[in-house]
C-alpha cells in the first residue's frame, strides 16, 4: 500500500470537515471553524493521511518550538480515524510523521488521544503503536463519565439529600441566549472559588456559540431574574459534556446546581450515550482533587483516563 502525509492548507477546509464528520472518533472541535478560532495562538501543523488517493485519517496538530502537539488548544487530539482506517494505515502515518518531524527538525510528538467514550467505534491502534515505537506515558488525568443508560438507576444517599433540598427551593430551569450575562456569573464564580478564569474569553465563546449553535448550549437555574446556577454543555455525537459550571452560596444554590445538572442529564433532547463531567485535577499538577472527584462519583460517574504520550 502506498501512503502519503499531506499538510493541511486553508483551501482544504471542506475536505477536512467532510472527513471529520465521517470519522469514528470525530468531534465538532476538530472542524476548522472551531480549530481556527484561536489560530493566532497556535501554529497549525495538521495533516491528512492518505492510502493511495483515499483519506483514511487526519491529525489535528500544531507546532510549539521543537514540539508538535495534538492538540494543546483542544481538550484532546490524536489521529482522527475514518471508518476504513486500518492498523497498517496508522503505522504508516506515524512513520511518515516521524520523517516529517525530522525534516522540520522537530524533536517531540506530544499526543493526547480522545478518551474512548468519544469513539463511535473502537480505535485504539494509535496507543498500541505509540507503545511499540518507544513512546512513554507522560501524563494521566482522571476524567469522570456516566453511561447515560444507567443514569436514572444510579442512586446514592447524597443524591437523595440534594434532590430533596433542591425541591424546597423553587426555580426555573431554562436555556438562555444571554451569553454575556452568563459569562459574567461564570467568571465571578471561577475567580472566587478557584482563583481562575475560563479558558475561553466572552468574545471567543460568543463566536463559537454562533458557529456551533446546536453543539454549544447554555442552561441556567434562575429565581426571578437572578441566575443562581449555570451550565455550558458541549454536545458531540456520543457525549454530553458539562464544560463550565457556576453556582453561588448560600448552600441552597449548590442544591439548585445539582437540580440543573440532573435536568440537563435527563433531557431527552440532549440525550447522548455518555455524560462527561470533566477532570478533577489540581490545575498544573497531577494531583487529584479528591472531594470533587467523590462528588462526581456520588452523582453516578466513574473514571476514564485522559492520557498524554511523548
């Protein structure tokens, strides 16, 4: 079989997007209208992998100094595999990528594959090939996922208490189009609670919401006109991800956040096979925030690894 690696160019946008939509581990984050929103910060180095004239995989990547990364500007990256992508195709892809890195004098591949709940079909050949080539596991994070089919049946004493408490606090749960007001609340919550700020600026999230109105959604729990709790969700083919959360004291409002999350997770219009509650790691470290992780377990979640190889 003859394989080739072709560097992505802007005029190939439609071809790239068509391939992402067919992929067995595709995600709307890999579409160029998402990837390119921060193109001023990431030096794109994405590739098509071809077998003959057929595209069998894509690599969403960028270059930083002497590294090629897949992908620091996204939650994850790795080979985006089309349905007819074979083990031998990815083996050739890694070989050709190594040759390209040598030509460009790039020293390392930093590779963060998508976790398996995001896969429509099994596609872990890349992990096997990384290990076979001598790559090492550089970082592991624990992410929390709930299989949606089991969500209604999973019960815990904490969930019963939270549900009972939330029922005593009347509120309205709804989707909101007021992204700027939502973002004000989120920024205040993150600053007060975690001394942090959102990854996206308000201008960026407004742009992405405009480009992906069905994939990026904003839900709030309000009492009167006041937002008491809020969730940004990212909807991909296989996963409902709780991307951003805010709520404020008093404690009753954390109950309302629980009620909001349950409402979202039980909404048939938002149904996906998996619910992603995100990682529970201390920023910039490999330390697990045990209480946060326990809270997610009490909500019905269990751990899935987020891996980075070099």
